[in-house]
C-alpha cells in the first residue's frame, strides 16, 4: 500500500482526471480508482466525500443530485471549466515531478 501522504497528494489529480470523461458519483470514483490502480490505491468513500466537497467549494467540480427509479438518489459530480484548467496544470506538474524522481532514483528506461 502506498504511503498515506503520497496518496493524499495525488487525490485531487485522480478525482479530476476521472471526472474529465463523464460525471460520476463518489462510490463510482472510489471503485474506479481501486480498479484502475490494480488495487494499489484505495479510497474509502467516507474520506472521499470531504475531498469532493472541497473541490466543489473551490469551483473545480459541480455536483447535483440525481434520482433514478428504484435506486437511492446520488450526487453526481462533473468537472467545471476551472477544474479542467487546474487538471491540465496538475498533470504538467505531476509529469515533471515523476520524471525528476525517475532520473534521481534510476528508474528511467535506458
């Protein structure tokens, strides 16, 4: 399992990236992160919602309640234009960071 601080530092990038494709609800986001990371990254739904609320308060995502027949209502989040700009910036920063770590730690392919 990855260090808690490392996971905490990447959470915004992960959420914004998943919302780029389509609106999703919290449980869906947590399951996608776990599945796409091969189980290396897991986010408890209870810890994910405070992050979603912070991102919404910043204007990076927008949530709305959706009710479907026979299902409980869920809050779906979508990426805003401000969030898309933040995502692009965070991707650049993470790419640069990962490349630097790879060079220092000898992880670059020869």
